[in-house]
């Protein structure tokens, strides 16, 4: 690991102007390429205290052994040079693109004497008209097969064309009318080129002209009683319309635009592009990006634009490019696109209307692509094995952690504090082993104490079950109704292999024990404080054979007990990816439980502030009087009539209601029912704030932030 100060250039040596810089490692390999409006200011950011750098940036500068730069005149030149060097050197710390050259195009070789329609991939050639890209080559062939009835352009290879010209016999397509057969001079070179131009015009979206012309010819042929010709023209019109149906109209007819959407997480990002030409979606493409460097959504968009238009001809850049976030700064990128196109390009974020709706569709496709990529990655046995081995190596474990348990704390401003426990076995979710906890000891925003309590309760129960002295009825952890597991702790019949095996893991009544399996690794959502609390809980129970680590979400750092510095796993590490999945699943499960509890909690307005008044007696009061408003007007003797309410408690309730302002009604959040100000003349409604009746089931919102 190199010390960045060993190769740091003197501040006076770095020019204060636009340029592109390269970091090289000890073997002179380029590991990172970047651009800057001011090289001096940008490079100074890399040579600061390592503790202030993002972990990915810190890894890069400690891997590098030298830095060099090239001065350019403008930011646009810097953008172009950065793209060229990234393509040339493929630096390991820059964004990595995958699956970006496998998309086929429909190409018309207008640079040949007899233009040819064909499927093309790879780099684009000068003088060739391209349409697409398409998701599959067969989609191009289906479209071409329909259009050849009306535009019988040559589709054969050069060898077939020369052989037909030598023998004087056209190929099969020439005999069935799907090729004008220029090889045997059935059509002149000028007429065939005009036919190819019409084919390109139709593919470019100018469809109305040809449809109207064919319809006029069909009507004229029918009037002249040339019914066979009219029928052939009718079939041609049907073929064109069928080809048009393959590309649905989504925007105005004259709209040419590319829509780019990005779905991302901490490690990866999926990019999706829809190509709209003539108001129709003419093609779609996408790829998955490794976020090796620290990067924003705007920077991802900039890299996508470079990848998309860096090697394209000018006509491939549309008038509009719609993106989810603008690069910073946006002016050089927009100027670069304008130079590529040769005319103005609008680079913007859609705000409303059809374009925003279509952008949402592209965004959903990007999200689906990212989920599909992660699903394939998680289901691969070799990948999971490598992830477990990387975790074992990074944490110094003797063997791979085949069972991992992760814990997370969730609350809403210190109320309804709950915890979750999720289980991964062999790198896969084990939902039948999930557990959830209510924090009993206290309420408040103290995740450290909550984590200590949860770990203590879970492993105290494990020790009890290990010694066969625990009771099934203990509510330290609730079973979860997921994947066939019922709420009361019983498993559905027929679960089969999901149930623990062996009589030694069952209670006397035959039910499987809740916490019979110990993990090899405990992961907590948090940093040093949470890890220390979990380790302390295990030490207090005398458990020293279970490893503990924490994953801090902000910087994705792995913390170990007693260590001052975190373990930084590479961004491409499968081990880090697995730890993230475990942590995110625990967070999702905890949030879901916390929301469920909050929805069921009974709120009774000013009664919530009465000391010593629990849920049962609050419900009894509301049930007896019907609303807080009627309870407020009741006497102390009338309040004493409620079961469980003594005179002293009644006096406390009356005093609290007298002091409280009659503002917020009592609400049962399980149903949304407002429990006061009932308008008896309008059943099923309650009085709104302005006296208007509102539905009794109207949802009540409460401010706060979930953690």
C-alpha cells in the first residue's frame, strides 16, 4: 500500500486549468482516469487526510504510485479525451460497463452501389443508415420480412449477389417478389437506391406518406376493376401496418428522443435506454455498471452518454435526451452532444406529460434489470461460495460462516422500538428462521442499548434450549408468518425440509425449538457502538465461539469488536455484496414490523398523556363514552362507572382533559376510525376540521422518521 504523499506533486506544479488526469500503479498501469475544470483543485482533493476520503477513493490513491495530467483548452475537450482514455486503458477504478455491444441494429448500406438491408452489430460504419438498436435479431428479421413486400430491397450477401449476376438467375426472394433483383438487372441502380431511400424514410417514422399513397393506388385499382392488383396493394398496406404495430406510438409523431434511466444501489447500477424515433419506441438497450468509484447519479448519466454516443455517428444523437439527473456541470456535456449531432441537443429532466410517463416506464425497466441481475448473482452456487470465503478471510474466521444472523433496530422517534433477526444459510435467505422482537427494557432512541437487549435475549434463549430447560411460551422472539410459518409458533403441516431435523431439537410437545441453531457470524446494522454492544452481550453470556461484525450503511464499512479501523472490502467483492443483502433484508423486515405495530397502536388523544393509564383502560373509556368529547363532559362519578377506573384515576383523567385543548380526535390507527365528534345524523361519517363530513375510514398521518 503506497503512501499518497510519496508521489504528491507540488501545488505549484499543477496547472489551474481544464484537463484530464491519470493515476498509475507501481507497474505503470493506468488505474483511474478523470477530468476536471481545474486540475489543481481536483487533484488537491485526492491528497488530503486519508480518514477524510471515501473508502473507494482511499483504496485508489493508496494503490496508485504516480499521477500525471494533460492540459486541454475546454471542458468539452476534457470530456472527449477522458472517454478516449477510458476506452484505451480500461482503468480498474472507473465505471465498468458490461453488455454494451451485443445489441443488433437494422442497417442499410447506402455506401454501396446496390444498398443492402441487413443485421449489424459492433462499431458503426460511415455511409450506413442504422435503425435500432433492437433487443433481438429475430425482431429485426420479422420487421424486414414484412417490409420487403412493399420495399423489395436487396438483402443478400456480396457472394450471393455476384453468383446470381454471373448465372443470370436471382435467388428465391427474387422469384417470390421480396427482392427487386438488381443482380439480374430487373431494376436499375438508380431505381433500387430510390427504393432503399423509401425504406429508410419509412423506418425513420415517415409512414403516413406511403400508407396514403398505397391506399390511393388500391382505390384506383378497384375502380378500374383490377382486383388482383387492388388485393395485392391491400396486403401491402396490411404488412406495413403490422410492422408499425411492433413499435407503439408513445409520443408525438415528430418526436426524436432517447430516454435514459438509472437504478442503483451501493455497489451496482443498471442503465436502460429507450430510443424513440418518430414518436415510436424503435429500440431498447441496457447494461449493468459496477460502481467501483464513488459516483453520483448525474455522473452515471454522464458516463452513459459517453458510452452511448462516444463512437456513434452524428445522426445517432437525437434532438432530445431525457435523463433522471443532469451531469454537473451540464454545459460541457450538452455542448459535446451538440457537436456530435451538428445541431442543437436538449439535455433535460422531463417534468410532466407523456415524456415523464415514458421515463417512469424506462425507470421500471432499469429497476427490473437490476433486480434480475442481483437474483442471478445470488442464485449462483459458485458465487455464494466465493462470497462466504471472502467474508471468512476478511474477518479472520476459521471457516466459512454457513449460518449468518443479522439484527436491526427500528423505531419512530423513540416509540414502538422493535428489532429484527434474519437468517441466511449457505448464502440464501432462510425465512422460516426469521424472528422479531419488541424492546421491553425501555423506549427511546438508543440503538446501542436496544441491540444489547436483543442479542442478550436471543442467545439467553439459545443457551436455555441447549440445556433443555427453556419454555416454549416465552415471548423473547415472535415467530413470523412468512413461508408457511404461523404467527403462534406452529409450523404448517407439510413444510417438510424447512422443519428442523432430529428429536433433540424439539420440545416435549413435539414442536421445533425457536433458537436451537447458533450462527457462525452475527451481523449488526451499525458501526462501532452497535458491534461493541453485541460483543458485550455475548461475553456476558459466556459465548466466545460466535463472530460479530457490523456493517455501517453510510460508507459500507465492516467493523469488528475492539478495532479502531474498519475492514474495507473491495467494491467488487462478493463478500461485501452478501453482507449488504443480509443487512438490507434485516432493515426491511424490521421496518415492516415497526409499521405493523404502529398501525395497530390505539391513540386516544389527550388520554395518551394521562400517567398510569394503559391501553386496556383507555379502550374501555372510549368504548363506554363513545368519544373523548363526551368523556370530557362527564363527571367524576360517571367516569368511575367504567370498569377498572377508581376515583383517584378518574380525578386524574378529568384534570388532564380539562387542561388539554380539544384539538386532535382519538384515532384507532388499525382502522383509521376517528373516535370523537360523531355526527349521529350521518352514520359512518365524522365531522371534519371545517365542519364538513369526512369518511370514518380516512387515514390519519403522523409525522416522524423511521429508522
